[in-house]
């Protein structure tokens, strides 16, 4: 700014006003300052301004896995709300790595962002943590603070699992299997609990659990191979704890005699992953409304930023919905 002031032949305060309070500067002087800024290639240092003013107009969001479009939807929803309040959003991807998640959180705090949205990895550290940040406001997305230290937004995973199983049962499927794991993941355990509740309320329906090591396509393929070791007809409906699991299992099973999808095996996945909707057999799924979760979480964070640490903590629960597609409905479903 001092270089700009010398180049334009004005006081340093005039440059500051031209940038921050242009109504205080005569139009001719403002134009002279802006011409010097353009010629010198000056870029305002918002980080330094935030430190000087004690405020920031930037929020950081740390996402567990950007390869899952659910988290992209969360970011999209958060950004729309942040922009409405005249703020900016910086996105960091933890890439399913706890060390990277911790680094991203620290980086945002060191950068003096106004607040942080965190869609964390499900881990003992996250579940028990009372203080993920020293002083920066933080709101959790897709995760509930067990200690009550943070506000958050979560999907009703039990309801989602119930709706997935209930959909298959309503189609006349009676021999269900749940694919998913490990059960140390809270969301997976809750989705399984919901599926079991639907089966318990439906006489003559059974549910078996095939546990997977994780929720990716490769784990779905492994689960599909395990299903192939059972006689055709052992199962007639599959609830998968993620869309990627469903896609992997379908890749292995479809086309095999007695295992065709959905004639022999109807599938419901989870997450409403964009990839699954475009797969060879579009996957019926449970949508957690990621954009809405992002919007609500951002609003909670902005309220906390403005209200201070005394702002009451709360967890907002959003019910997911079924999105039926060909993997359960067959030819009765038509792509829009």
C-alpha cells in the first residue's frame, strides 16, 4: 500500500480509503489510486487485514472425502449460505486420512479464518474430542458431538436404513442381506439398525449381514463374490451401506444366472452418490440431502461467529429420503 501511495502521489490513508471506504475519496483521486494499483500489480492481503481488524470474512470447510459426491454437495450448500452473508469459503479435503484432517484443521486456525465447518472422519479421536480448535468457532457436518461441545447437522441414519429395507420389503422381497462395515463406523451401525427394525416389523422377512472392511467399490466386489458362494435365491434383496458398495456388488453379480439385478436381487444403496446414478444399472439409494446439510451447518456457524462462544449448541437432524431407480424397480423405472 505504501508503494501504491508513492506511485499515486497520495497519503497511505487515501489508498486505504480508496479500497475500503471509497465514498470518502474524491472520484478523481480514487481513479488515480486504482490506476496505480493496476500498474503495480498490487493485491490486497486479506489475511493481514483480518489480523489488523480482528475479523475475517473467510470460513474453512474440511471434508472427509471429496471423491464422494455427498461431501461435494455439503460444500455446495455451505458455499451458497456463506456467500449470502458476504463471506467466502475455502475447501480442504482430508482424503480419508486422519493426519491430513488434523493438518487441515490447524491450517485454517493458523490462517485466522472466522470459523470452520468440519465433516470429519469417524474416529475415536473425533468422538471423544472436547476441543478440536483452540479458539475458532467450529460446527460439525454429518457428525454429532458426543460431548455436546459443538453444534452440528446430521442425517437420521436409522431412518435411512429403515427406508432402504422397507422399500425392498414393499416390493415383495423377503430374504434380505445388508452389506457394510466396519460397524465401528457410527453411520454404518445405525443404517444396519434401521434395516433390522424394518425387518423386525415385517413377519416372514429375514436379514443377514455381510460385513465389509470399508465402503468402496472394491469392497462391494468382494461382498458380491461372497454372495456368489451362496446358492441362487438365498437372497432376493440387498441393502448396501453405500452406493459404491452397491455398484461393486452389482458389477460382480449382474449377468450371472440366478443373480441378475433386479430380477433376482434388488439393490438399494446409500448416499445418493452422483456416480451411482450414472452407472450401468442406476442404483436406488437413500439421499441424505447434502446441500441442505451444508446450508444449515453454515448458518449455525455464522450465528456462532456473530454470537460468540455463549451461543447455545444444538444438533439439527435431517431425515433422508428414498430415491428409487432401476436397481430395485427394473423396467418400471425410467431415467428422466
